């Protein structure tokens, strides 16, 4: 099969000390920025699922996966003060927009040959050819099943937006909160390590999805950490957003997790109960306050890391009537049945209900939350089993609040040390 090698020339830069390539050793503490560490790990894991090792080993792609969202955020913040009719003109002079154009061009040059190569191989009917089992191939196959031949450059744009907006930075923020919370509450470490040794008897490197599903304590801790460090106090409902900056179109459900972009009604929308939302209506859910409401949870203002792996009657402070109301996200019968099952069974990190909307709600719930949960568990299992960690300072780094959005401190450092005993 023909391979495409794309070479790019980068100007020489001043060398920067990179602690991410160092492996902590026993009795040796290494100071690492967790935001940079987790961004790198998530980009590596996601890229391999998206298009295999070819993507995972491309350093320039990994850098783009880490920085594209930052450029979008800078652009949106800089353009917001200007009226809509001036934004395309102002965008022409923004360095962040120029950088995004270069990054998008690189993504198209990277993915287009891969798509063409796969399509040609499939058309050749080579009996020895097996199509890759990755997300890019799934998108190609789905387009063909629907009678559409998706443009390779459009596929590249979708891949870039999906990796950078929907996966990398949201998962990175969750991992940062997890680590910060574990450091200030070390009493959870040993119970978590015991569970991991039990569910991963042959080591984390031989872990399976079934083993990750059995990590109920870790799952509960992640959900409680998310409850106190959600992406935002208000999870904005996606109806229609397409913002063009220069020649770059920003369109993604998860943009709200990274930058302050409001979800507004672009065309009149009629809901199932007959209520019509006029143009310019803002839609959001008070996900943060609801998840900490004493009417729904006992002792809701207390961090209880194993709250969600206990029995439902010990977890919720709901009367039967209130429980039914809180468990029903919509009038859809099937969705109602599924949600009621979730409320009467151990509530997982990815469970969606009227009292847990950090991953969205109803049909707008994040479809990739299951993949994200497994990725987070795999990374946390490795770190918790193999490393000790502590803060470089004395207190948990304070969260950053930007409007209704909540971010972990992105500039703090954590000290890591290899554990003498692992599995």
C-alpha cells in the first residue's frame, strides 16, 4: 500500500526544558504542569483512536491538537466587543486567525491523502487488504452507507474540530480536577489502589474495557470531582451555532466548555409541549447549581468521593414523587425508562438525568462521554498505581471562573515520584 510522507520545515527555536519526556524515578520528585501533561496524553490516546499510529506519531498534529482550541478562544474573546458586521474584517488582522488557517491547512494536507489512499485500496478489491478500525474509517463508511462521498477536506475539518474541541481540552480539565482533588484528599488513594489491583490483576497495560467498567470507586470519585469542578455552572443547550471567523468556520457542540460562546436560537424552534422559542433566545441549564442542590442530594455541599457507588437509597434525598420528576428528562417514553433505570442503579460518571447534566441532556447529551470516561480511567489507573504525587504549593490551586465557565488552574505544578511498588 502506498504511503504518504509529508515533510514540513520549522524555523529553529530556542530549546525549552521539557519535563514531559522525563519519567519520575523512586525517591526523585519531578515537577510537571498537569495541564500540559494531560493535554499530551489525551491527544496521544485520541489520535490513535481517530486514525491509528500514523496520527499518534505526528508531532505537528499533536501540537495542533493541543493549541487549536486556544487559538479559537483567543479569537472569540478578541472579536466579541465588535459588532457582527465588523468581525470578518477585524479577523483578517488577528494572529490567532492566521494560525488557525495554517493549522486547518495542515490537517487537510494530512488527512486528505489518508482518505484517498483508503478509498483506492477499497476499490482495488485486494483480498489481503483489511480496512483500518478507527474513527476516520467509520466516518468514511458511514458516508458511503448514506450514499454520500464525503469530501476529504471536510472530513479533515471535522476530525480537527472533534479532537481539539470535543475531546482534548474537556478531558484534560477533568483530569486536572481529579488529581488536585486526590492530592488534597489522600484518604481516597488506598481504596482506589485496592480496587485497581483487583480489577487489573495483570497490570494496567493489560487492562480491558470490562475491567474499567468494574472500577466503581474511581468512577464515583470522577463524578464527584466533576460535581465540584464542572465545565460550567450553566451547560448551554446547542441549537444552532456557526460562527465564521475570516475563512474559518467554528461549529461545535463543545465549544462552550472552552470559551464563552452563547447558544442562541437562530431560527424559531417549537418544543414538544408547544412552546415556541423566538430568535435570539438563550438556552442553558443550571447544571452546576442543580448538582449541588440539597433537595436532590443529602449533604450536597460536602465532597463524598464514593457517594455514587453506594445504594440509591443512601445516595439520593428524594421522595418517590420528586425522584420520578428528577429522573425524567423529557416526554420520550424510552428515554424515561432508561433514565429511571439509571436512578435505581449505581450512578456512573456518564449517567445523564435531570439532576446530572454536565455531559448535556436528552438528545443533546455528549455521545463521546463513554469513550472519554474509559480514557480518563485508563490514565488515572496508571498514575494512581505507579506514582506518588503532591502539590508544589501548600493549597489546592484555585479554579478559574470565566463567566459561568469553570477551569482548573492551568499554570500550577504537581510533583510526581515513581512508586517503589506497582503492578
